[in-house]
C-alpha cells in the first residue's frame, strides 16, 4: 500500500505536515489539561489540610477558565484534524480511482482477461475504499499514538516506579492480546477480498446472462451458486468480526484493571506518605493516555494489514504493463487505405497451439476484403489484430505501408471504424451513442448515418435521436443495436471499416439494402468484413477462406467456387446453384 503514496501531491504532504503539527499541539493541550486538573485537586487538598483560608475562589476561577480554554482548543484541534484527514484520504481515493480507471482503459484484451472484469470492479471500488479508510486512520492514530505515548510516558517515569511498572504490565498484556488477534485474523483479510471478487463475478455473470437463465429455468441453480459464494464470504467475515470483537472488551478489561490496580497500589503509597492524592489522580490520567496510545497502535495493526492487502491489489493493476504499447508515431504516408499481412501468426496467452498461422494477404484503398470460415477458424481473432486488441505473435501487419506497432494507438483508432459482432450501446441517448464516432458530428451527418444504416426505427422512438438508451442497449433489439453500431462507425468517416459479423442480426432484405447504401457511401474507404453468410460477401473484391487458423483459399466469389472446396461447401450449404 505504501507504494501508492507516490500519488500524493506536494500539497498533500503539506497538509500531512499540518496534521502532524496540530496533533502535537492537541496532545500538548491534553497533557496541560491533566496538569491543571492536578492543580485543582491540590487546591482542594490544601483547603482541607490548612486551618487558614490561604485559598481563594479566584484561584479556582483562574484554573477553571484556563481548563475551559484548553478544552476548546482540544475540541477545535480534533475537528480540524478530522477535516484535514478526511480531505486527504478522500482526494487520495479519488486519485487512485482515476488512475486505476485510466490504467484499465489502456489494457489490451490479454490484461483484461488476466484480472477479470469482476476483479477490476472490486479493485476500483472496494479496495480503494479500504485504502481510503486506512489512510484516514493512519493520519489520526499513527501520528497521535506515538506523540501521546511519548508525552504521557515522559510524565509518569519520574512519578512512581511502582505505578510505572504497573502501567508497563498493562501495556504488555494489551500488546499480547493484539498480537494474538493479529496472527489469527489478519491472514483472512486477503481471503475476504478474493471472495468479494468471486461474489461480484457470480452476480455480474447472472445479470449479464439473465435471459439465458430465465429461458432455461435456471434461477435455482444460479441462486445456489450465489448462495455458495455468499456463505463462503459470510463465514470468513464472521470469523474475522468475531475475532476482532474480542479485542474491544479485552482492551476495556485491561484499562479498567489498570485503573483499579493503580488506585489500590496508590492507596498504600499515600498511606505510607510516598505519594499524595493529587499526584495519584494525575498519574491515572497519564497512564490511561499511555494505554490509549498503545490501543491506537493495536488498532493500526488491525486496520493497516487490510489496507495493505487492498493496496497490493490496486498496485498490481497500476504496475501491470500492457502488452500492446504505443508506437513512436509515423510520418505522413503517401500510401492510404492499404492493409497487408505478412506471414502473421498468433497464439493466445498460455495456449499450446497457434490460433492463426502464416496469414498473408493485401488489400488496397477502396477495396472490400471478406473473411469466412467455420466457427473457431480465427476470423474475429484476425480483425482483433488489426485493431490491436492483441498484437501478432509472429510476422508483420502493415497499415498504409507502416508497421502497425509504429502507430500511436490513438492515431490507429482514428483510422478505423469498428463494428463489433455484439453491437454495444452505452447508457444515454441515441445521439450520444452516435457521437462516440465523431463528437463534432452535425445533425445532418447523424441523419445521414441513420439513413445509410437503415435505422429508420429511430424516428418512431419517443424523442427520436434524443430517445433514451439503456446500458448495453437492452431496450432495443439486437438488429437495432447492430444498425446503430454501424451508424456510429459511418459518422466517424474512417479510412478503414471493420465489420465483425455485423450483419448477422439483420434480415436478408435489410442486409442487402444496407450493404448497397454502404458501398456507395464508403466507396473510397477500405472495408474488412467478417461474415457467416455467403450472400453478405459475394461482391467482395477478395474473399479469404479460413480453416483452423490457416488460409485455404483466397480470391473472388467465382474464383473460390472453382478453386476452394471449403468455400464451395459453405456456399452450397446456404444457397442453391442458381443463387450462387
């Protein structure tokens, strides 16, 4: 966790120094208040033990007013320290959340799969909250405890050796209790965070797949799965909470036992004439402060380990280096709209075999290249290499004659209009979703994109382009999501269009009309299409046929019918000879 302190700004350190100064001032006032209390008791004892009235009411008023002022100073110091500590910890948490979010956005799909979405959500929320609480407690207690302990010990060491050793015994008993609980409970903190990841994962999986769950009447199975992880987390939390619950009564017992012991021993010392009552009362107050300082330290032993666990988990995210790195940038290229694969192979992390092997092809500006093949042949993986969701394991990918790894990721993204297989829409409006493609798009451009993508249904929505869209686009159909995703890419007006099986949810008539409009509007752009339907790609300039990650055929529709048995088999399974 302490590695995360590198995110403290300079002014944060200034505020921390101010907190230290205020706490020192506060503890000094508390010690002064105890001394004034001793003065009051001394005056009372003097009245009882002297026949003459040497003590006046003004003396009490003088001490009493000072005690009130000191108490107000202590109160103001505590409030100010709490305000500063909460400001520092809250701003620190905000900085951490921002950095984690930015870091996650820079991850390639490999890093996303490594952590899992549920774990990243937990680390951004729950773990950051744990660190925030730890920082707050440290600012309050990690500074107060040693300062208070040092002040109080310096006051009692010269008072009574017997009472000092009694206090030392109570401190040792307190530390023994804390260390016992520390070794029993602290190892469970890491388990709690991991089990929180699991419960988030099960919850997210259930909510994402709710339609499948209901369609297969699998509510009970999902409830049981959730119940298992929920019970597991609850069991661990109960163990930790019950163990920690022993700490407070144990500490109270030690403190009360110390008070009784000091008064009991003090009575004998007063009777023997080696101690006066006012000194005993003052000593009790100082000794309580000594014990309280060690109680604060004990609490730190409980709070900090949990914060350290969460800090370590956050640091894992922040220190993870994305495999897909920004290039140094490219010069203005004379070649535009060209993509070339040169002996490209790709293997997923920890996989034993290549998913793609020795892929080579070239497509020029304005051309359309399509990829077809059986499920698992590597079509989507191939286009994921163009967008640099992953980097090729071997070989080169050239865009406009430049190695794709030389591009800055933002520059590469600006060249590509990507339409994924599962069209995803964000919460907001139709218009706000389309503006992801071009935030400066005019109303005319939006209307044109909707027209080309055959998204006439938008006119019938309440509010038109300002109609509300739910997260994930769950309030529109799959075909409508795909058409809006296509419109989003059209608004971008990119150099390259990538359609990753983006027409699969459309009926044949809409598919045909959309492709006709699209080919006219995007005639100067290079188009990469992944498709399952032969009818979608018959007019492509090049069709690449994939089988088990290898190219088994490349050419036009007519050429492949004569030269590629795999393509012919796919085509005949979908269309009759007359249609072909």
